[in-house]
C-alpha cells in the first residue's frame, strides 16, 4: 500500500493489472459456464423424446392388446428398451448436477422410479401375455408424462440459470472494470495530467526567464517529487539569474566606465603628445576626469632626477599649492579644485604605487590614492597601469623630442658652419690674399695699370662672396619656411621661373625622409647653382629639374635648351662648376656636365644617400641617371 501511495507508476500499473485480471477472470468464468451448458440442449431434446417415447409405448401396448402378434410384441419391447436407453443416456445424465440433493437430480430419480415402478411392470406383463389395465396404464402414463415435463422444465430452468449467472458475472466484471477505470482516470487526471500541466507551465515560464512560478505539488509520487525538485531548481535558478543579472549590470557599468576612461585617456593623449613641455597643463584635466570616473584620488606624479637620483614632484591633483619645481606660475591646472583632498594623511586612505617606465628605463612613479573601503577592481588597476604607460610614453617622447631638437640644432649649426667654411670663408680668404698682394704692390708704388687686374679680381671675388652669401641666406630661408627637400625645390624653381620668365619644370620622385639635412643642403645648392648658370649664360627658353631615387642612388639632373657649352665641356676655371663638383665629391657621388643631344646643357649628379646605404646595391652598368630625360618641348 505504501508503494501505491508513493508511486503513480505503481498505481497505474496496478489499475492495468486489475483490469487485465478481471478481463481474464471474466473470460475464464464465461468459458466455464459455457462449458457447463454445452449438453443442456441435448439433454432437453432427450428429455422431450422420452415423452414421445412414452406415448409410443402406450400406443404400441394398446395395439398389441388388440392384435397380439409377435411383431407388435417386438415393437413394444423395442420401444421399452429405447425408453430405458434414453433415460440412462449420457447426454441426459451429463446435464444433471453433481449434487445429489439438487432438484434436477431428484426429479431424474423420481422419473426413473416412476418408470421402473409404474410403466415398466405393465409393459413386462403385456409382453408376457397378461391383461392390459387401461385405467392404470393411463394413470401411469399421465404421471410419467408429468414427470418428464417437470424434468424438461427443470432442465430449461437450469440452463437459463446458467445464462443468467453468466450475464450477472459479465455485468459484475464490467462494473468492476468501470470502477477500476474510473479510479485510474481520476488518479491520472489529478495526479498525472494536472501535475504535468503545471510542470509544462513551469517549463514555459522558465523559458521566458520567469523563475517565480511554482507548481506547489503535494504528495509523494514521482511527479510531486519532480515538481518539488523543479520548484527548488526554479528558485535557485531565479536567485542565480538575478545574481547574474546584477553581476552583468555591474560589469556593464564597469565596462561603460572603462570605455569612458579609455576615451578620456585617448582624448588626453592628444594633449599629452602635443602639449610641448607643459606636462601639468596637458595631463591634469585628464587625471581629474579619471578620478571622477574611477572614484579614486588624489593622483600624484613624480619623476626621477637622473643626476641626483631623487624623486621630483611634477603634478598632484587636489593640491592646495603648486609643485615646488613648477616652471610656469601662470598655469593653475593643479589649483583648480577648491576642496583639496587629504586622503593620504588619514588612516582611511590606501595608496597604489605604479612605475612610470619605458622598458627598463625608470622615469618616475605614479601614486594613486583611494579609500580602503573601496578596493580597486582588476579593470580599474588595468586602466591605471595603462595610464602609467601613457604618461611614461608621453614623458619619454618629450625627452626624446628635446634631445632630437638639440641634435637638430647642433646639426643645423654644423651645416651652416660647413657651408660658410666651404663657400664664403674660402672667398674671404681669397680676398684677403688679394688685399695683401695689393698692399705689397702699393708699397712698391707699382703703376696703376699693374694694380688694375688685382682690383678686378677683388671686385669679382666680392661679387662672388656676396652672391654666395645671398644663396646661403636664400637656402636657409627655404629650409625654415618649408620642411623637406621637395618644398625647397618647388620654391627654388618658382623663384628662378620668375627670373627666367618661363616656368621651370620640376619632377621629384623621392621617398620621404630619405636625405639627411647635410645632403639636402648640398642637393639644393647644386640645383640653385645650375639654375643660376642657366639664368646667366644659357639664354634658354625651357629648363627642367629632375630628382629621383632608383637602385639605391639619388639622381639629380638640371637641363635647359640654351646655347650649351662651346667645346662640349665645362670651362676649366668656372667657379660655379668647381663648387658643384666639390659638393658631389663631398656626397661621394658622380658629377657630369655636357651638352644635350637636343641642344642645351645637362648638369647631373648621382650619389648613394647615407640613409639608403643599407639597401643592397647590385653591380650594374653605368647609371642611367646621367642620361638626360628629353622633356624639351622643341626636341
């Protein structure tokens, strides 16, 4: 019983077994009743034939009495034997109940007694030749027929009783089956269909992320146990889902805060990398925004002094006064906040010390203070580490820019000194020698005609020195007004285009930052010297400047369509050509001057830039750089 109370499957199985058992019992009982009624019809037929047989015996006796012949006697005897056989027939006796006190069996015994005592003796006497008593025979016949009728009636009643019993049993088993089915359906409806519906609703609500629905099933069967388990699971899932949602919300807020902090750092990087030497002005606004976003502060930045090995405070947010080594007292980036924080001087504060370093180079430290009650999360620590790296990069780049500016300034000074030495200083030295020569000639009171060539040389030298000084000033002014060789060449061609009265074509195909400042000055001076010669001597109507980089060599060509060289080569004492050849030798390159096939002059130099000498050079034929490019409109 406990199993049936605890298990729905057991109850359903028991119901199916009960229905099957009742059906089996009903079939067995029906078979037994049907088997017991198998000979009832034959017995009724036999009993009915006894009544007919009785009338036949009486009729045969009366006929035998009127006609006492052997044939009639044999017929009477045969009918008597047939009656006796039918009375004792197994078809009749088999239908009789086994119980001796059964009315049907008593009626059979009464019929058998009446035959043996009433009718059979008269038959025997008649066959033996005695006289037939008609009244007694009729009385015996009526009694026997009545007994036979009662026998048949009882047989019919017995058969009908069996049929009624079978019907009653069928109705009983049908009713029992209906009761069991009704009980099973009730149990299924209340303990299977209803709980299953609640479980389906629970599953549907869970699929909609609603974990508040409960089945609240009572009982101890499987579905109740499953429902209680799912209720517990739904409660736990609801709690876990709520916790996950809260965690996801916190993570979303943290990601949004981190994203906003990254935007602040990205926007601050523009000020950091473009703020010059004023690190305080460029970094303080960014640090204050990060303090508000990350709920930290104050933040203090200190840099290492590479000479004294000490920490120098550079920047501090929420500071009541400016840093001790502040270089700009017109800047108030550190003093904007009217309520300075003193968290580092209390027991409630905790400091996170981050290194400000690039590789193994330690530049300084970044102190980030925060309340002890609000420990820093991993994402905040990663952002602060990124902030320290960003400040380190900005500081390192600032130092490198300062160093590069110093190196650039020294290079510019060296270039100016070298240019002055190679051009103007040589001319002044030559003029000094000529002045000394002139003084000796005047001391000797030589004639003025003898001194005239010296005066001419002095005038020519002064003109050349003045021209060289102007060219140097123009060259350095071009360098200051536009960065790069292309810009300087463009300004140069525009300048000489105005002098010549036509446009000087310019073709430049050089990668950026290929030449160092010294090489750029030499190339520019060669171009200017060649264009100056075109302006003075060529009488040209077209000129072009080509600068290109190919096969690890820089090729510079200046062409014109003027009168060209008289003998196809440069004059031996031409001062400008000598300077251009010296510059080509300084660059370690080749220098050539010749007449063009289409008319005019070609000046060309080719050299390997210092920054391009790591490129593998292939041994080849003479460079095509010295071959002119025919862009002359006339040629």
